[in-house]
C-alpha cells in the first residue's frame, strides 16, 4: 500500500485551483471565466427540484467562497503560501468550518512556538559527526590459524572520533562558531577546540578568523577572505600560522573560480608553504554539471602528491539516489572508488562506497547523514588489492540493504501506515462522508448538462467519455477494478469537455475536482479513461497528480477502433 498522509490533509483543506479547473498560475481572467462556467452549472435558479436546488445552493456558496479568495490578490497570496489553514489563522472570512476563539488562540500559540523553535534551531545551527574506523582485514588476510585462538575473524576499531559545533550570531553580520573534537587512535586520546569568527562585509564578501588548539594537529591561527569579483568570478584567500615543535610554519591558500558557461566552472587552487616546500600544491579543476550529471576533472602538481583525477556523479532524481565513480592516478598513490547514495527518509541519506587503491588497499566506506548529524564508518577490508575483498565489499552492503528493507523496514513502515490510515479514517469519518455526499450531489446536478454535451459531441464525432474510473486501479485490462475502492468519474469528466477537448492542469489530487471524492484514503490512486474521438476508441491511465490533455493520438487503441466497441 502506498499510503499518503496528504490525503487526510486535503480533508481539512481544499485545492481551490482544482475545483475551478485552472492552473495555479492562472490569470484573473481565466479564474473569472471558470467561475462563470461553474456558476451556470451550480446556480440554484438553474434547478427546479427542491433537493437539487438545496445541493446546488451548497456548491454555489462554496464556489463563491473559492472565487472570493482567488480573485483577491492578497487572499490568493495567503492561500498559495499557507493554504486554507493560513486563511483561518490570519482571520480571513473564507473558512470551510468555524473555529471557536479558544481554538484560534491555541492555533496561534502553536504557530508561535513552532516559529520560536525554528528560530532557535537556525540561530544555534548545531552540527555533529561521529567517525569509527574499523579494521576488518583479518577476514580476508588471515594466513594462519592458531589452535588457541577462536576461528572467528578478529575485527578491531582502529580509531574513533566525535565532533560537535554550534553557532552564536552576535549581530546580523557577525557570527561566532565553537567546534570541539575528541578522538582515540591506537589507544591514545586526542582532541581539539576551534573558535571561529565570521563577518559579512556585504553581498560580495566575508572575513573569517579561526583559532585551533589541541592535538595531534598543531595549534594554528588562520585568516580567510572571500570576495565576489564579478557575476562569473569569485576568489578565496587565506593565511595560516601553525605552531610546530621547531618553530612557526606559515602557509597561504588561494582559490579562483570562474563560470565559463552555463554548466562549466573552472577553478585554480594554490597552496604555498615557504618553509615546507614539498607540501606546496597547485591544482586546477574543470567542473561540468546539469540537473542529472556532475563531471569533474582535476590536475594536481606537488612534490609529495602529483595526480590527475576524474569524478562522475549520475543523479536519479525520481529515486532520490545517485551513483558516483572516482578515479585518481598519482605518482605515489592511485585509487578507484565507486558507490551509491540513497535518500532513505525525509531527512536521512545513506551512502556506501568501495575504494580500491595502492597502497591503501580495499576499503568500504559507509556514511549516514541525518539532518545536521553525520556518521562515518570506514571499514578496511584488506591492505592489498584482493578480488574477494572487492567482491564482498560490493555485494554484501547491497544484499544487506535490500534484505533489511524488504524484510524489516518495509513491513514495519507499511504496518505503521495502515494503522495510521485506519485511525485517520475513523477520526475523519464524518468529513469523508460529507465529501462523498457533496461529490454525489455535484454529479446529480451535472447530468442534464452532460446529456447536452454528449449529444453535441456525438453529432460532430467529438470527444465522448466511454468509461472513467478513479481510485485504486488493479489493472486496466478488461476493466479490472476494485469497485469498493474506485468511483465512476464519467460524468464529472464529460461535463468539463469543451470544443472536443478535455484539459485538466496538474493538481494536488484529482479528488478535489467537482464530482470527485477519494474512495481509498491513503492509497495510491490513478484515473483510467476510455474515450472516443472521431469515432475511434482511446484509453489512458493517469497518475493522481498528473495533468490531463485529451484527445491525443498516442491514446488510440490500435486493435479496436470501431465506434460501437
């Protein structure tokens, strides 16, 4: 079950644009035209029957309320930003249900509390990271077995470190950041404290001072400046003074970046260490990227580490995933790395990479990013390049991920969603019934108009809706639908046909269209349409939020185009 909590949010809200069948960017003229068209359909004076007149009055009042919001620029802006609840909170007249003064006060206090928490979070901006380096080389490099030792491979933790940072804005342009790090490696502890001050000097630059004290890294003081030179070019320059046992060490870092074209950026990095020249580095980079791809080439020149590198990242936006490959060839070391990153929840990203290099060996890098917290688990599989280490380092994480996801996570999440859906269905039972009643009333009011539209379209061989089903569609073959979780959408669609065409913009949910309601709350929904145009049968299945444009030639049923099918 593809549950969606948004379905229940729609119950207390409304998609005004879907009700008027206009795009969210619709002009005032388009909104007025749609209002006039629906007014002819729902105006009470158009219906003689007493029950029909009462239903029409209810829908017409709703139509007027919606039009009042969308025709007023201020109310429309509030609705676009905050929805119907925003209109209620800000005291607008357009509400679907009245609120008591106590409810309004409680809602206002809740919003104030959320805003205060958001401001505090943004002000402090806490960040943290945990890094655990694991040595698992004994699994693949065990050469002998001591009878007195266990047969299980020995796995050691080589090092562990934890870092935390918080910010403290002093003024609008000045911020102080405090960073702390504690670690242990091979039984020896270490730690450091960094104090950083950053000052904005306008929209074109900033200055930053940093003082670091601790071990094993030497104490250091740095001064950094960033400056935007032109709309295409910016630079960063810094000077660093380190306190070494034999005296002071000074170095400078600089970077110049230039936007060569829309997708291509060039950078030059220069690190000069006058008193330790073998550590000086010059590096050039070319970076090309578009929404789905990232490609980077770099050349680094140094007495200690000259190399050429290439990085490619392929983004799969629909799956919230990306694939990354890194190749680096150097004089003293080379490395090839590949792996994937996958968004596993709204705020969490899981990454896994296999690194194969000389002399680094084979390493599996697992990373978990959760909000502002990072967890790194580099696992050394072998000190040499071993095929079995590469194979298991690649296969085991993938198999583990899918097994855990399919056997543990997915069933648990599905059960939670089902329970939550059942609770919400019970909570909103009256509101769901009211939505269903309104939709059925709208369909009854549409029937007379639909007959006229259908006769006109039949006469000229135009667009005739043969069958339309909305809800949880099992299969589109042979009309295989779950009747209890679908509704007949024939009449609501036919009434919107104009000049032998049907155009519906993208919506939050088609259950907001007049004559529609949600027959399967929390389930993934589709709209199946079988229609005739120029006396040829067509059919299409459309996702709940996708726009509709009929007729289209690609919808033709090739094996059955007869009029009487």
